[in-house]
């Protein structure tokens, strides 16, 4: 909670109130956050299901073009007894706050900047009381067919009275839309998530890397993604295959955003 309040306070002081531009809308590449916000007054809905029947559902709402709130649940964080192949996902309810500047607002050619935070408000798992908080600062920029994302995340996680403490890690993402396939985008990213080893009473961070493809099936307001993700310490046999659906509800353009 302290991380969440600090992020909101810093962003409200540091970021001027500037008008929104027509940036992309995806809040994440696969796991790594982007600096994009939903369209002004709009809603972005994302649902994910993997081959183990774990997944996520997140809804984001834009607040006046400058910020957005998110509410949802996911299974990115895992727990285990001794982490010798018995790790299982935790269902965590998450609330998020995102505030940022869109592309070209600071100066021509400047990236989009975003400061965000997420906290848990509910959890379901065998490890008892689990809390995960994160604050991230990320920059995103469109460069022709390529979108680049880079930043830092500070993650804190606690399992009962065992706490990781704020730990900083890099985050990065890449999106490439080939010219001959304008509705298809190749995705790749890197982020970090907590691993709770309750048998050893330890909380650590593990990287989560992903590669996938996004197909804009319904103009700019509906997309489907197919991706694979692999975690630190896992082999190819443990690779997760997932399908994700994105929907953008823009009140200004109810039949889809136009380029």
C-alpha cells in the first residue's frame, strides 16, 4: 500500500495535465507493462487462458486522458513447498493505478511515459496471507513498424511475516508489425514476478519471458494473441502456452479506432 500511495503522489505532482493523443491501448506486451493508456473515457478488457487452465482477467478505465485504473485477477505469481517442480499458481486479485504522458507531449519524438502501481486485495492459495505490490516506470515509443518498451519495476511481496522488501528489476518489451502483414504483430517481453517458497520461508523474484503473435481480427477494437511464456529455472517442457483476447471500448469511436 505504501508503494501504491507513493506512486500516485509522485505522478500527480510530476506530470502536467496534457491532452490525450491517439496512442495504442494495450496496457501490457505479454507480462511487461507498456506506457499506453486506454482511450479517453474508454475501457480496455483483457482475458487470458493457458493450457493448464490458469489465466487472468483485467479491465482498465481511462480517467480524463491522463490516468487509468485497473481491476482484475491473474495467476502470474507462484508458490511452492521447496520449488523442486511443485510450484502452483496463486489467484491474486489486483488493483492498479496508471498515470502518464502520451507520445510527443514533452517534445516532438518523445516517448510515452507512465508511472504505475498495483497491489493485491485478495488471494487464494495454500500459503495463507499473501501480499504483492509493485511500482513501475516505463517508456514506450512507436518507431515505424516497431514499438519499444523499457523501464524499471520495484516489487515487494510478503508471505505471512516473511517479506521480500522492495526489489528493483528491469522490464522490456518489443512489438513488430511487418509491412506485408499490417494486422499481425510479433511480441516479446521480459518482466519479473514473485516466487513464494513457503517450505523454506523465502520470497524471491523470477524472470518471466514471453514471445507471441497478436492478430487484430476486428479492426482496432478486438485482437487475439497466441503466446508462450517461460520462467526462470524451467525447461522447455514447462513452457506455458496461452491465448489472450483484447477488447477496446472507445465511446468516441464506437465502431473501432481509426489509424
